[in-house]
């Protein structure tokens, strides 16, 4: 795991905990993640996801999400990235969705960014990933840029940032002039 403010070995959250993602868990978790949308809609290869989850030294911190005694999903955060951290992967398996775990992860992400004095927070969601779009919108994120074909040909993705930057009292945010996202690449 890359050393950053997001690289603690263990983070306790309401209903879940984040622990450093070990390469040994990557293949098993990758199989489960690519079986759910949006990855299943793109026929995303499990071996590519496993390589992404097991990677180190690339500027990202990756976590296994544990809940109820089991593997609930994975999180990857890239920091620094465009004057703030980028939540490049938030994948919760179906049995652990709609239980407040994702909300807890996003709240933790926002608190950590605020403590750093980050100007921006970033997530990226594909236009066909309705669940993610609704989730991020419920948590105060709004599209900051549209990126045609970023994740899948013919489907634009959007870089999302909160309406207010972390720790701000104003509800107005001026997005930076250049936005991009870098989801796991198939290689």
C-alpha cells in the first residue's frame, strides 16, 4: 500500500472496517467484483481486476472492506490527485449494499480530505452505472466533467466532485479547469 494520509493499516467504520488489501485476497475478490454491475456489463476480466487490486507502488491505497465477518468489497484511493483525493474504486458486493457501508466509506473519505485541507474530492461513474450515479448524488457529489468513452466505448463517464469542497461553508464550488479520471485499465 502506498504511504499517504489514506494508508492506515486498519480503519474502523460503522458496520465495517477497511484493512490493507493483501495480494492473496485480490483474485478471490476480483472474481466477485467483476460479477456485479458495472463490471459485469462491460465483461471486465477478473484477471485484470485482480492485477489492479494487487498492485502496489502506483500511488494508490487499496483496502479490503470487511463486514459481518466476511469480505464485503474493495476500496482504492489515489492521493494526491488534482488538488484532492480520488476514490477510484468503491465496490461493495450485493449482500453488503444498502446497509450504510458505502455511506460510511464516503463520510470517512470526506473527513480525511477535509483534515488534509484538500480543495477537491473526486469519484468517477459511468453513465450506465445508475446505482453509482444515484449513490454519489445522494452524498452531495455533482458532475464536474464528462469524459466520452473513458470506461466503455459509446458510454460517457463523469468525474464527480462535491457541491462544496471538504470543510467549506459555502455551497458553491468552482471545478478545476482540467478534469480526468483513471479507472483500472484492462491490460
